[in-house]
C-alpha cells in the first residue's frame, strides 16, 4: 500500500502504548491487521468509537445519510411500514437498528411513524444494538421521551425471537478486516508490528510485516466468493481485504430473527467488482475531520477506518444461515422508488426560507448522488416468510418510473 504521510499525527498515546504492549507480548511480535483495526476502533476506553470526541456528523470525521435531515429516515420508515403490512400487521413488530450513531435516524423514524402511522407505532418496539457507551449515552438523551425504545446487547436478544426488521446503515464497513497481499503467486497476510521510541524516534511507530496467513478461512473465503487469485490478471503486490467478522455478524442476526427482514445499507460491491484486478490497493480508507486518506497507522484511535462491503459474501452467508435474498439495488434507486423524487419535486412548492430550502435540497440530492451516497448498496434479505409474502415486491426494490 502506498501509505500517505502526514505532518500531523493526532494519535491517542495511551491507545498506541496498549497496542504496542499487545504486539510485543505476541509470539511473533505482530498482530493481524484485523486485530489492530479492532483495537483502534473498539478498544473499550480508547478506541475511536468509544472515545468522547466528536466523530460523526457535520462537526466530526464523516457524515452519513441520516445526518442530512429527516427525509432519509422518513422514506425508510415507509419501507418498514410496508414490511409490517406484508407480515400481517403483527402487534409485536420490532425494528432493530444496529449501530445507531447519535440516534438521529431513530428519532426521525419514530416521530414520523407516530405522526403518520399510529397503528404501527402502537405495535412497535425499537431496539438499538450499540457497543459504544458514548454514542449510547447520546442516543438515550435524544430518545428519552419515546417509550418504545430499548437498548440491548446481542446476548439479551433471545434467539429466534425478533418479528420485524433488522436494519443497519454504514455498519458492516467498520467491522475489522484481514488484509492480504500476493507474493510470488501466494496469498500472504499483512500483519502489524511496532517500532518503539528511541533517541531519534519519539513516538511508537506501527509498521507492516508480511507473513503466512493466520487462518485458512482467508483462502476459503476467496474461493467461496469465486475469486481465483492465481489467475494471470492478478500480479504480485495485489492486496485487498477479507471481512470474516461480517460473516459472524450475519450469523448472529439470522439467529435472532424469527420472521421478517434484514435491511443492510453500505458502500461496497459484489465480489467480482470488489476484487477487480485493477483495484490493486484494496478498499481500506481512513476518515479524519472530513478528509480521507490511506494511512491507518496515524491518528490512531482518532480516525475512522473502513473497508468496502463484499455483498456477495453477505448474500452467501445469509443463505447458509437461512436468509433468502429479496433484492439488491443502489441507494439512489431504492430511495427514489420510496418517493424521494417526489419530495425533491415538492420543494418548489414548499414554503421555506431560502437557506433552509437550499440545505434540504442539498441533502436530498446527496442521498441519491450516484458518485456518493447514492451509489451505496442496499441488500434486503428475509427469513420465515410464506411464499405469497415473498412474492410481494417491496416498494424500495421496484424500478422507479
């Protein structure tokens, strides 16, 4: 990887020291990139998602569709309503949001349902699975007056208990990935080692080392999604990622879902595009103060690390776990089918001050920009549906007129 250098390194020194200790204590004084990424993002005290710094939204490091106003949440709420209706309008319907950020999406969905679909709102339990105590505290503050909201760890959700929809928006991209590289036609793994401070070097420096793969699951994964790295189109130096954690996540969701849907929105590709030979540096990106770069070894604990999602793997793992694929599309098409285009058209007749009108128009266009958020993938899977229920095409998966 061509690591971009920076004059500023805003790393958390406590986290760097902890990671260094773990590396030094490891048998070969190295850890997998997946272990490093997990510590950088999710360490209980110092990881990026568990820190008290502003990380999400207009003042943070990155922004998601849910931070551009209520429209995104409201059209998604209409999709939840249709799912509820397909499932015969059950009285114990649940929406389970995994990784709810600051709670903006949940707040907008619930306010809209209470206002426009009171029958569903009365039947609803809104469950949030959130591992970050900092974000959970913000969610509790925003959602404190809405009684149908509850927070659960995975262990607190009984297997085969959820009737409704599991939902995530830009969650899977932040799960820790293994990195690999081709050397002399062989798949090798990228590990992280540490150089400790000395007279010339004042800070801990993390470096990459190459070794044998840490688990046979990496090669098995690539074969499973139909990628042959021995083909001549792949040359030495080609590197990319394998997200084994996403497979575990999919298995967990499938275990908890009794009947209903899984709706996953994220940026990514089918496997044949993800592992395109021309994408020789992989998809890993780092986000720091609304700028992205490719060096995961600076700003440790204070920048987001992401890798694109392999939707082929999610589909195949879902099938192994009893989930059927309902459909896969782009976010722009999904939102337009749910009526976002009508909302854009209606702006011309909406009485708003100019600044508010421009902000809302920008938000709506960003959500469907094919070069940005609109190019995200939307994967819908289901479990426990009867054949006639499977035959009903969700509105978001219809081709817009």
